[in-house]
C-alpha cells in the first residue's frame, strides 16, 4: 500500500535549519514512510487522535496519519531537546 505524503508549509522553514548531512538522512527516512508510516521509532502523542512523533537520529518529525485517505501530513521537524 502506498501512502500520500503531504508536507505543511511551516516544515519548509524547519528544513532550512537542518544541516546538509542530517537532511539527507532525515529526508530518506521521511520518504520511506510512504511505504509504511507505522515502522521505525515512532510514538503516538498523548492527547492527540492520529498524531505521532518519529525519532530520526537527533531530529524529531511530528506527523499525522489519516488511514482512511492513506495520507501522512508532516507537521513539524525539530532538533531533539529536553521536550522532544
């Protein structure tokens, strides 16, 4: 099953903050989510219906999954800190 990957406009700003070597790895992992968004080191966010956080090295990708439409919405990418 193939999933449609959608990226929020705010993520474009987040992407500029990622160093090139990290960006290549992060983008490859995000691209692999098209085949199965449920694999990898992901965790459902508390208090949210279909929102998850995926750890990719020192980066966190926050996304929402719509299983009815087979759609993944990337909402935010940030560097790991004490809150993520």
